[in-house]
C-alpha cells in the first residue's frame, strides 16, 4: 500500500460541513490501506480576516508578528479535521509546522523550507494514524513561527511528500485537473491525464493558475509525483510527473496557455551599440518592474527597435523610467501598447518534432492574426498578438494541434 | 525600577482599538523605567467562536485537538499587541506558551503548570523589550499544546510573575478593584486598598468573581503581590498580598460576600448513630453534587436533623438521591428550601478580635432576620438566611462593621 500526501485548500475546508466531507474522503483512501498525511490551508476568508485585524492596528505590521498571527488559521483547520476524522473512528493527530518540525530560514512571510524532521510523522503512521499538518508554516532555528507566503500550502504538501518519500502528493482544489487550455475560452478543452513538471511550469507561469509554481519546481526537483484533483467531485485528475512517466502517445503540444495581463513598450531608433540592452533594462529592474518577453531587431540605419513586455499594471511606471533612459541613450521615441496578449503553446513533444513553430504561424496567418513578437524555448513557443484576437487564436490553435476533446455522445 | 507582569482579559483586548489602548497603557509603565511582561487572553468572543466550530463537527471533541485549536485565540492577540507596541516605537516580542516555554502536564483543557523557562524572557527584558505572552496555554513534554482551562490567563500571569520573581502581578479587568461587598447591593461599598490572599480566597469562593480562585492560591503560595485594576480607568486598584503587608489599621472585617445560588436540604428524624453523616453525604458525593455548608443538630428523642446546602440547580437531583437514602436509614422525611441565601463576613482581623460572631448575630436579630444555619472558619463567618433578607442583611452588616465609604462631598 502507498504513502499518500493530500493537500486541501481553503475552499475545500471552508466550513465545518466541508471539513467533514474532506474527512470522509480521507477515510476512503485510508480504508484502502494507504498511509495518509493531510496538509490543509486556513478556512477560506480566515487569513484575510486576520490580516484585516493587523491592518486595523498598523499599516505595516512586523513580519514576525504577522506570521505568529496568520499561522493560527491553519492551526484551527488541522484541529478541526483531526476531530472530524476521530468522529469517524480513525486515529488522527494534528501537527503544526513547529510540531513536525518543518524547519525554515527566518525570512518571515516568505520563508524557505530547510529541512523536515520525519521522526514524529513516521511514528504516528506506524500506528496507522492519519497525520494532519498545518500548511504554509514552519519554524526557524530560534523557535519563531514562519510562513511560506500565500498559497504556500502546496509547497508544504510537496515538501512533506519529498521528506517522507511518498508515492504521490495529491493537491485537491476546485478544478478537476489541468486542462489543455482554459475551458471558458475553448469549450472543447480536455483534462490532461498526465503532464511533465516542465510543461506544468510553463503552463502555470503563463497563467493557468492551478498550482503554485514553487510547489511544481519543488516536486520536479525531488521527483515527487503530483496529482491535481477536485475536492468536490471524483475522477483521476491530472498527474504531473517526470517525462519518462508520460506516455509516448502524448501529442506534440500538451496545452495552450495565454495571458492578457501584458503590455508592450518599444524604444524606437536606439543606436545599435554594445551594452544598450543593459542600459535600457537595468533601470527597469532597478525600479522593481519584472520584464517578460524581450525582442530586439536591427534596422537598416544602424539603429535598433527594442521591445519588451511587462505586467499591464506596470506599464505607466515603466514608461516613466524609459523616457529618461531614451533621452540618455539618444533614442528616437518610446511607444506603448496595452491592448496585447500572449499566447503560448507548451509541449515536450516539440523537442522531437520539427515544424511546430511554422505550423503555429500558419494557423494564425490563416485567421489573419498578425504576430507582434515571438519568443521560443525548448518546450514552448509564445507569441504576442492583439488582445482582441486572443480567443480566436487559442481556439484555432487548440483545434489545429488536435487538442479538442471528442464530441460527447 | 520594577519588573511588572500585567494581565489583560478578553474584554480589554476585544477589538483593535482596545488593543491599541492597552499598548498605550503598557507604554506608560515602560516609560517609567519598569520592565514589562504582558499576558493576554483571546479577544472576547473568540474562544466561544472556536468552540462553536468544533461542536459543529463533533459533540465531544478530542481534548488535545481542542487545545490545539482554542490556543490560537491568545496567539492572535499577542501578535496584535506586539504590533501595536511596535507601532508606538517600543521593542516588543510575542511568545506563545510553547515558545516561552511554559511546561505543563498533559491534562488537556485543564493542564497544570509544572515549570517555566525564564531564559528567553530574561534575554528580551535585558534588551528593554516588552514581552507579550499568550495566557491560558502551555506545552507538555511531548510538544503538545495544552490549555489551563477557561479563565486560566490569570494563572499564567501569576505563574510568570513567580518564575520571574516580579515585583507585582497586575490583573486588569472591567472593575477597578475588590470591593467590601457588591456595590449593586450596597451603594456605600468601598474599594479595598489591600486584602490578604486568604481573605481574597474566601471572598472569591463566596461569589465575588473578580479573580480566578486558582490564580489567588498560586499567588499566595509563591507570595506574588497581586493587584486588581481597571483596564478602562485609572486608579490604584486593590493589592492582594501577604498579611504582614496589610496594615494593622485594617478593620476587623474586610468584606462581606454573599451567594444566592444556594438551596437547603434537611433530612428529619435521622436515628442518631455513628456513620450516619457518611451514609447521607456519600451518595450525594457519588452523584457528583458538591455540598457547601453542613449542620447537624441532636434532638431530644435520640434522632437528629441533618441539613446541608448545594447549588440551587442541583437541589432536585440531590432530593432524588436523599429520598432513597432516607428510606434506607429510617429517617422521617426530607424537606427542601431553595429560597435561601448565604451571607459571609470575611476578615483576618477575626483572629485577634473576639465577639465578631455575636455582634453579627445581634445585627441580624435587630433586623428581625432569622438565622437558619451558621458555619465558621478562622477568618470567616457564614450564615444562611431567607433569600428575601439578603440585601437587608448585607447592608446592615456593612454599616455595623464600619465598612461604608464616607459620604462623598
């Protein structure tokens, strides 16, 4: 029988009734003979309620004290779930991050896990007890409570699975798996049975917000099979695992991600000199603005056009920085465009299949969609197009690359 | 300068605004050069909210899990108070019971403190930081979180004061001190400046619910001067201390306590044989009914009347037990009366002053109040009278024993 780590998010444990439903699900897995470690988040709304109390006292609460306070949200949920399991006749024990102990550095509100002591958990598992661990929290070397930052419960789940060498880490959420693309845009989107860690990272960072990126990185690093499932329905969900586990019958493209939260800035007529990219992007980085895609073209007159994208909310700030920079470097002008979007095709199959990019461009051309920027990596091709074409582009690509679900009978 | 432990209850920290008011008060003490350790309860209503969540899941929650959950209430308050102090520019650090560490036995929901490690607190005090400790909680030898039972924050305050050899433990509450009697009954009731631990214990157990009895016992045992003050107003409050600290000018009687929650049961015509008291009270004890006063009189016909009092809500249950017992021992009848009350005069002065009892009886006789039962201890005389005479009896005694406050100008 297997050792399984299950993680339930705030919505899944949002009320006593839902906690009892989680207990029922845990019991079903336990009854199959599996050893179960459960990680839970705070009940939905609780973390915000606590932060609201702190903000009523000070606009800028001390991070140590914030963690001391916010960590109570998960502590309540673990106890309630333990009670619900005991009510069903199971042996169950709740553990805070400190009790486990999940040792972190002292970077309050965004701590990183350094080590996990599995002694206590192993002893309880040996007694066939279900262990319920508070997500999102740990303890530093001085006994201070730390938190891993919002959404960090996924990371706790994966880290526990890695420490215990669990057979699988199951992330229960309000969707029933990872889809080839957003079903709200493409009704024919299919739930993927399997996807590789690398693909999932590309999908997640591109806007398919199912899992915390950091937990996927962590799972990939420690090769912990990760499964996304619905905490409300049944079904196998989507398994995120190593490439060797993903069958060879996988299509070339696994999924299509997109992101509307993009804005484009172009510095025109930049003298084509060494170091010019740094002189443009250095000040942008100094202003704490994250840059996404970057494209540079050389023009005929020995000047160049330098284009990059940022989150839409950062465009004005970036423009302010660029206007000064443009003067300094003798560029002609800065133009912006916030009516754009990014569409990305992701798939490990690209590595072994040529012609994916040209097929993609062909599909878009056939729909009369002009490509403004292109960026490629080993398993991803991203294009920037006008925002109004987003749905059309995604649907056309989804169909053309054979991702549509078969029509239902 | 002094080392002072201050304890604030749930009402005093019931909202962000009130927590900020507590911070202001703490800062004032700190600015006078004192070292301050603050103990706080959960925000009022929070403990009940949490228990409500547990009860929604199971009628009979596991005590360990209940403590794991309920202890979060104080954990939130300590962090909020630390933030409020930091906002005022003070160095402040919150500590849970486990972080201190306040070591207890493993009797969840009613744990007893076994030891307190003062190392961390001393180190923080040396830096002139204010320490805020979660009341009502500790940690057992296996790292499980325990609670001391409801109201246990007073005990935490006294225990910390004892461990740190503090100069004073201040209990902030919603009254401004301990009164000679309930001001709602006697408007002339006076706030006492000082009272001994023993007197306070008699006053508390008799219904003047200002402090947890257990914390007073604890303070007496470790000779920790205890002061009750208002968290909303100013003033010196009442100092509870050793007899040698209470001046000799103290009146004979310190205060008058009373209790309406009494009912009387009399077994009439009991054969006057050895062991009869045990045969009556044994079954009462077995039924978990607590007995307060006991009186036995021998009658002329070699039978006796056996009378005792119980909490009013227990009278019916006690009667059920007694009716069986009465048959067994051949008693004539059982009569009950729940229209009674107990009035008690308390004062260490009784030890050195004769005639207190007879003066008390004289005062009551003058008011035509019939005394139904009498019970005395070294520093207390209690009588049972008809409930309708309660106010009259208390007022008459209060005046006769010189407790009335001087009329205000």
